[in-house]
C-alpha cells in the first residue's frame, strides 16, 4: 500500500525529529504549509535542521520554500515551510 503525500510528509518530519503542525493544506494542488518547532534539548542549529528537512523533501520531489523565525505564523514556530509536489 502506497503512502499518501501527507503520510510521506509526516514520515520525513518524524525522521528529522521535529514538532510540527499543518498551517494550511491544499491536497488538490499538492501544496502544504507546515509550522516546525525544534524539540527541547535539540542541539542542532536551526540552519542544520532546515538543511536536513530540505534534503529529504527535495529527494521526495517536493519544491521547498522556507522562512526561518516566521513573524506572521498562526502559532509560534521556528520555521515555516511551504512544500509542493513536483
């Protein structure tokens, strides 16, 4: 049984070991906006976390646009990521 896009996204975010919420989902357009927060005790820099996520998403054929320390997020987050399936 194949994974849905949403399941694949969740698998990637769990692999990178992050706390996340979906801010906006447009499954018809295969576009997702995700708010990501590092877990307490995570010693990686935010840039390293972003680089790891970007690598996995691009490997899975998603376009990837990030905003570190987003100022207008609906909830507190370290990174806002907009991904869209190619």
